[in-house]
C-alpha cells in the first residue's frame, strides 16, 4: 500500500499493456484449460516450494497483514456492509462480483437476492476458485477468468445487462500469506507473484529478460519508488554476474542494498514488491479495460461499486466516473440549451467511502481502502 502518491504510470506503458490484454481477451474463451488440470498443476507447484524464513525484518504492512489473518486461508472482507449496501441489490437482479477472493461480498449479495436473482463471480486465482466450491447455490456461478474478460464471458452465458458490479481490487490475504505465491518479502520463496497461477509471466521470468531502463520505469511508476534507478541497476548487475533473481529472499536483499532511505517501520523492498506485483498482473490495465465494460453492462439504475487500495487504482476509477458523470469537456458558456446537451451515462453516488476507525482496528489491511460508487443513468 502506498501513501502520498506523486506520479501517474506512463501512458505508453499502459497502452502497450492494453494492446496485449485485448489480444489475450480475444483468446480467453478458446484458451481456457480444464479446471481439473489447472488444479493438479497448482498442487504440484505448491509442493515444490521451500518456505524457510527470511532474515529480513517485518514491515508495517507485513505486520498489518499478520494481524489481519486468522489462518492461512482467511480473508477479512473490507467495507462489506458499505459496498453491498451501495449496490442497492434488487432481489431479482443479476449481479457480478469481479473479485471473488474468499467470497465475503458474494455471500452478502446472495443473502439479499431473492430466488430469481443471479450472481456471477470472477477470479483469476485458482485457490479462490477452489474455495468457491463451498458455495452450493443455484443462483451462483463462478468463472475462472480475469475480470477484463467480463463482458465476453457474460455474453457467452447470454448475459448482456446486469444490475450491479462489484470490484474489490488487489490481492487477498491468503495470496500474501501463502509463501509459495511469492508475493511477500516475509518468506523466502520462488518469485512468482501471479494471481493466476496457470498463465502469464512470473516476476522472476520478467526480471530475467527485462532491460534496466524498463525495470526502472516499472519500479518508479508502479511502486512510486524514488530509488527505482538504483534498484534496477542492482538487479541487472546481479543478473549479469550470473546471479539472476529468482526468489523473494534474493530480491529483498538486493533492494535493501540499493535503497538508502525508506519510511520508518517499512521494509525497503515494499515498493519494489508492489511495483512488480502490479506489473506482473497488469492490474492497472485490467482496471482501465474493465471500467468501460461496466458502463456497457449496467442496466439503467444499475450500480458499480469499486474498492481501491492505492491511489494509482483509485485515480483510474475516480477519473472514469468523473468523465462519464460530468460535462467538464464542454466550455463554460457553450451556446446550447441544457436539454440539448449530451446527457451523462453515469451518476456518481455519494462521496468516496473509507473504513472507519473500528474497521481499521479490526482489520489493518483495510486502512487504505476507498470505495467509489456510480449509478447508470437511462441515457443509451
Ligand atoms: C481483495 S480480494 C477480494 C476479496 C473478496 N471481496 C472477499 O470478500 O473475499 C481480490 C481478489 O480479486 C482477484 N483479482 C484481482 N485482480 C483480478 C482480475 N483482474 N481479474 C480477476 N480476479 C482478480 C484476486 O485474485 C483476489 O482473489
């Protein structure tokens, strides 16, 4: 999680990723392997991983996450009441939970749906898919997919309009806490960091082929790390000296050697880990591709509720809602009657909602969460 964000990701970086994601989206339907074979691969990978403890001290984030989780497989849902209330669930409506995780929001939505209601959930993580098997409910459908394929996947089920969409962005506590996933500097493990364990490039694979300049851009733009250049140089020097970075432990050590100043209580590698995670999972591109799909999918009065955990994400959500809800693009004294102006397709609902002190105390991970809500108007 980052505080005091100063710079936005470069447009070039985002648009090149958008192009590759669009391509991936087209292939999505045909490329899906059977879930069974993915699960067995996952089990094999988990058993291959070593999880010895690292010598690096815990950061405040790691501490926060440790406080947050009761067990390896638990996730405390953030802004549960607020987000589901914001959707104003219609008993017979069709809803989408784009980020199932451990199903906290999903279960709450199902509680509010009547017998004719429907909920389709997405997650790209196979452990999340596995955990969804505990929900035995005819109204519920789980889809293993990244949410940027939402519109295509729903169309494949004959669904072109929905009454609400929820996105609770970022990673879940089980993802961080499972050493083998390679998301955390608290454990020494293979440097994976993919939310979808069945496809895509791992962080180690990226570090093996990237250029120093590209790596520095990624660390700077997605981690807002002021020592990005020094860190990139240190990583590439290691690689050139025959010590390619393949584990979280190696990465943490190399970054610690390159960062001379960092926030008190924070592991020096915090921002680099965040940057690589965002890059490997194309998190900002996913979000940018999905916002227009939400607009297209929502029926009039349908609502979207998005929970962000850092300002890079929140900026995309805020900007999208603002662009669709406001007439900022028109000059102040535009000589046209108000009724003749193109009408907005979205209406922002209330102000951004943040967790209260009680929730933050109970669940420190929630402290950077921001919920934004928008409603689809009747304008086609
Ligand atoms: C913060 S957790 C969601 C927790 C959930 N709301 C709950 O209450 O249990 C985020 C989840 O979204 C998934 N996720 C993140 N980005 C995704 C994407 N682009 N497509 C699909 N799933 C994604 C992650 O794998 C993770 O399981």
